[in-house]
C-alpha cells in the first residue's frame, strides 16, 4: 500500500460522487434485484465509473463490486466497491447513504472510505494512521457505561429471529431513546467522529463492511464480528462497531444470548 493507493481511493470516491449527484432527488430508473434489494441507475453509474479507473490505473488488481461482480479473483490486492450503500435512503431522498471503497490485501482491508456525496462528507481510514474526516483527524468518543451509549442499526428487519434476540439483549442495556434506526454506512462514520457509540448489524456482505474497519479502528474504536474477531473477507456478516474499546467486553457480553 502506497500514498498513490490512497490518492486512487480518493479519486474513485470523487468519480462515484460525480456519477451519483445528478440522480439525487431526480428521476432515475430502478428495479429490484434477486435478493429483493433495490438498485438504481445511480448505483450502476457510480460503480462503472470506479471500475473504469481501476482497470486503467491498476489492471492487475482484483475488483469485488456489488453491481458488476468480480474480476481478477486470484489477485492478492482487491478493491471492494459498494457504489451506494443505503440505496433505500438514496431513493427516499435522505442524504445518509454513502459510497464504500476498500483496498484489501490478502483478505484484510488496508484502506477504507465512506463518502457521502451530497453533504460532501468523507471518512478515510488507513491501517496504521489516524482516521480523517474531510481531511482532518477525527476520534471516536469515550463512553463510561453501556447504559449511556447511543446504539444504531439500519433496520431490525435485517435480523433473523435468532439474531434479533441477540440485538434485543444488547438494546436492553441502553436507554430506549438512545437507539437509532436507519443510516447504513453513515452510522459507522458517526462512530468514528464520536457521535454514535455502538453499531450492531447482521446479514452484511463483504462490500457492506470491508471499508468500515480501517475507519473505525483508526479513530480509536474497534470493529469486530459478534464473537469479537477482526473482520476479513471470510467474516459472516455479523458486525459490531464500538467507539470506546473499553466497552468492547460489555457489548460482547450483552449480545451473547444466554439460553
């Protein structure tokens, strides 16, 4: 990983944002994919713009994209792209979706970007460096007790019955008025900037979470699966982001179902 890789990741975010903005709160084509999730012209335009740049600048690298699949699958370096994470928010005209870009080496993310192209907000995480928000270092918040935490999840409908029990077990430890729903990747940026304390999700795909770990970790927080293990290409999509590392054990204990 070099400074040129970081610059390229930012160039990809710029290109995706330029492709998305003309469609926002405008007319666009949309359809429903096989997994019942929505996809729009903007998703496809943004991913196509990013892929075109990678294919020229890094022809040997792999690409794992939500809309157009994989190329160079055997490459040790893989760019993981989610052109619009939070398509439902995008369709609803809510500026809390984001473009996710990760560079993974041998299955572990080294660079992560969350880019919100309407508010022009960008979180950049690079392994071994402090996370930045619009170019300035940003830090996650300290949280003395779990009952004081702001807890976020995109939607309870993403949890199956078993996962929902785990989530409700965690939710029961925080104040009901401090639980927020909706937000997709934007919540993880808010953890990195110290506004949200814990995010809990299940059913995420690699393109949903690869970019997030360098951002949260580099801000002083921690991202892991529901067993406390680091996230990588083989992770099962159960994801926690915790702003204060001192609360990690509390969160893991709260989310464990005691039958």
